[in-house]
C-alpha cells in the first residue's frame, strides 16, 4: 500500500489536511465528521452563510474559492449537485485542481455522470493528481449518522489511500472498478429505489382502498419476502402522508436522467425506470419537488 500523499507521510489514524467543497444536506454532516475525527478541515460553499453556520458548529476554516480551500490539502472532497456544479468547483483558475499539490487525492461524492468522472480523472492524471468517483447512498440520515454506503471508481492504490478518510462518515465502501464505475453503480442503486418505491406506493394505495389497516399490513409483509429498506423506513410515513425528510424528488429526477442517458448510450432497456421518472414528473407538477422520493404515493391517493 502506498505510504504517502504528495510529500507527506500517511497512516490510517493520522490527522490530515482536508478540503470539503459543498455543504448541502449531505456535505454539511460529512465535513463535520471529518472535523470531529481531528482532521484539519477547510470548507468551501457557494453560499457563504452556510459555511459560517458550519464553522459555528465545527472546528475548521473557510476558504473563498475551491482553489484556496485545496491549497496544501491531502484530500479534496466534493459533494455538489450535478455535472456542471462539479466542473465549476474543480476546473478553471479558481477550481480545486488549480490549487491542489501534486499527489493529492480528489474524492467526488457528487451523484454525476460516468462521463464527467472519466473526464475529471484524465485531467487530474495530467496534473499529477489522483481521482476517486465515490457517489453515496443512505440519504441525509446516513450522512448525519456517519453510516453511508459508498461506491468507488479509482485505481486500487488510490482507493487504498482514500478508503480510511471516507470511513469517517461511511460504513460500507466498495471499489467497483476504474473511475466512472462508482457512478454506474449508483445508477443501479437508483433504478432499484425507483422500482421499489413505485411498487410500495401501489401496494399501500391498493391496501388502503381495500380497507386494510396498512400499518398492520406493512408490519406483516415486512417480516417476509416483501421486506426492504424502503418498506422498513418509508412505508409507515407513506401511509401517514409524511414526506418532509430524505432524498428530494428533484434530485431523484436528476439521477434518473443520468440513468436514462447512460441506458441510451449503452443499449440497456429500463422501461420501468423511464415510467417511474415520468411519475416523478407528475409529483413535480404538483409542486412537491422538494418532498421525499416516497411521495410517489401521492399520485395514487383517492
């Protein structure tokens, strides 16, 4: 296993200099875990007020640009919205790559396209930097509790160095292949979630119309073959019409757009995913784009 990042010695329990770009509902607690672990953390966020709020809660520093945040950092970590947001914090004069030292590692937790992961990896290599695409699953609760699942695309040596720092906020970290493979695995994850939530929505709507006590019904089927994370964690709140938590419909539609584009490019057939994507568009037209993805049930309410 490599023993250095740039010119700095490295061990699994050694405090490191880390830059964190993006303090949204996921990035805010993730950066907090790094600070609580004793690492020197410099944060950057487009909205300065969010960075100031973070600094009032955690120990660290604030930078005015991604490049400034990345100066002399061992790791630069990003968790932003989409491909364009990612490019905006990575590339250009004020982008993170322009401030990173040779041998430093960029870890991207954005759910983005496989193509942008490969693009940024190529640029990083040309600048003697290392890159890991590492989208996450587990939602806001997983980030707050430090139990995210992370799917990584990187060369094995880079992954071996990145894995201990990611473990500060994750419980499962898996190398899926070269850069881009992490994003492809996240697409598989979102395909599964979309189908599961539609099935759960239809089941709850059906059972309710049939006159069943759906809290009792879900408790029963949750002990059998129908059990899933979505049933265990979203079933009861779907019955109760509560959607003010978790992963927003707007973000799910962004992710499913990535899936559908990749499927078009590689020739995969994803008819159910395409249909559920349009069902989420219905939810958006209801003005509920910030509701949790389990709000699919609202389309079926009578």
